[in-house]
């Protein structure tokens, strides 16, 4: 889709084609028929643009909920865009910054963060180098009726002057034609360039890859790792007045209704109407490394954001536990303690790794559904499942079990576990 085709999509005839395409069969079997039918009455480039948008909107529902139905996307823009619940959470942090000046966004993409901040009462200007992506961002701003508080212009982020803006948000490109980029020096623009520009504002936030090395975090900055539904989605560096009083932070976002999980989190209004619970873990002053101990009754698997933020010791302290191996982020404890920062499993057996013995134990326990997790183990999980007889889709028995593969020192260990009883967790709250 080029910029001319996208512009035609925004006209009344284009909107009519888009609406018709949205109500058509776009499955693999029906797509060709739908495209042929639309091309009989409309220009081919307009039909292609409409079909592209409808399919991108369907993919975007996972990130943007029902708002996706009125937004516009490019494939690359959707890939790098911030999930709506994360953008809403981050916008609240910008809104709490004491500044009457707008925010400058370097590399605004399709405008997801720009829109989230505008909805939170933070006006801003987005700068985007790619003309098509900039046009898409403008269309999204208009789709939400936010033209008075948010705007987009084409420009080179490396030439921007943050003077006149209270804060800066930057989202440098982390994907090239060869795939994802992990070296901050290979971001587009490079991270050092972005940090230099952002550092000239009163406060700033720079979105980075979750795998950013801790040594790449500048002095005085706060690094925040964010997971949604247990999956690490992104990391961000907070600078100047937007940085908190901690060096690192793990933030967990749970989308939708948590079923009365309590007041441990902060209720964040997510664009699209759904709610999101936000819970944050930060370093505890004076807390040393977790104790090394024998396996207890329970295994805790810390959230990925907790691990990335090097806050496993904080989880261990919360559950009165320690590590079976000091280099592996599995916490064990004799107590079942409710915590949003780790999944809890009850350990039924601890075995030295042996395929023959595992097979016998699973058969004896009549396990029909097996989940395999590993950390610190070189075992090929797919091959192991085949060797254990769990490659087929149909369950072999009624019972479920989670097999955890790890090690203590150089000794490979297999833990037979089950998810901790949620009723017991609720009773202990």
C-alpha cells in the first residue's frame, strides 16, 4: 500500500469500500472471491488498500481491542506499536508530570502512544520519518477526534530540538529487513542519539527492547520492564523528572476483570473500554541475594519482567523462599504465599533426570495432559514430549501435570508439579 492508495481510502468512496470489505469473507478460502467481487466495481489499488486495512485491523485487536476497528495500520507500524493497555499505563505517568508544555514524540509510528497521552490529557506533537506511516498516524488522531491535542508531522527525529516541549517520548526502530535488532547501537536512530536528544527535556521516556543490557542503562535513569498477561512485551528508560527514585522496576499488567483480585494494583482505564490492573515491583533496600536451599513444597516461577529487572530476590523474600541453584531463577518455599509476581506450583516429586523413570512416573500417575517448562536445561522440549509419548493431540488420561526441567549445579533435575490450588491462595489472602 502506497501513500496515494491510503489517501484514497480516507475519501468517502474509500470509506464505503472499506466498510464493504469489513463485512465480507476474508478467510483464506473466501479472500480471492471477495477481492474479485470488489474489483468489479472499484479500482484495484483501492480494493487492495481496503483489504489490507481490514486484515490488519483484525490482527490489531490483540493490541488495541475494539479500538482497532476504527484505526489504520501499516504492517511494520502494527508490529512495533505499543499495546493499548501499556500505552494507557504509560500515559498516566506522563500526565502526573508537572508540566504545562506538550510532549514531543520522536518516531511516533502509527500514533498509538500519542493517542493514549492525548486521551490522558497530555497534548503532543509526533514526528515520523516515513510519509505513509505519518499519514496513518494523522488518520488515527482524526479517527479519535483528538486533532486539537495531538498532531503529526514528517521529520527526521535526529534533527529535532526538544526546546519548547516539557517532555519527550521516543520509540526508535528495532526491526530491519533482516529482523529484530538487539544491539542498542543498531536502533534507528541509535539509542545514544535518542538519549542525547531526550536528555535535553525536563523528563523523557525511551522505549527499548526487553533484552537491553543493564549496563546500557544510563546513570540516573530508571529502567522498567513491562509484561502483559505473563509475557514480557517491552522495556522503557525513564529520564530526568519522569524517572522514579529507583534504578529498575518490573511492571505487570493484567488486562480485563481480575475477578476481585484486590486492591494490590492500580486500576488503569484502557482505550477501548476494558480495564487493566497494574502492579509494580521495585528493589528493596538492603536486600541481599536469595538464600540457597533445598527444594521446598512449592516452586515459584517469577514473571519474565521480574527476571529481566533482576528482582528475583524480592520475590524470594515475599514468599519466604530461596533458590535451589543460585544461578537459576526458580524460587522454592515451604509456604504458599499469594503474589502476582510469580506463578506458584506444588512440587509432588523431585527426580534426577531420567527419561525411563519420567515415563514410568507419568504413566503411574495417569497423566494425560503434560505441560513442560524449563530453565537451565538443554533438553529439547519437543523431542522430550515425543519420547514421553505426549506428541499426539488427544489426551492419554484425565490428570494434568507440569514437568519442570532445571538443574542444581551440574545435576539435571525434573520436578513433577501441579499449579498451586487457587482456592488455597485465596484463603491465605
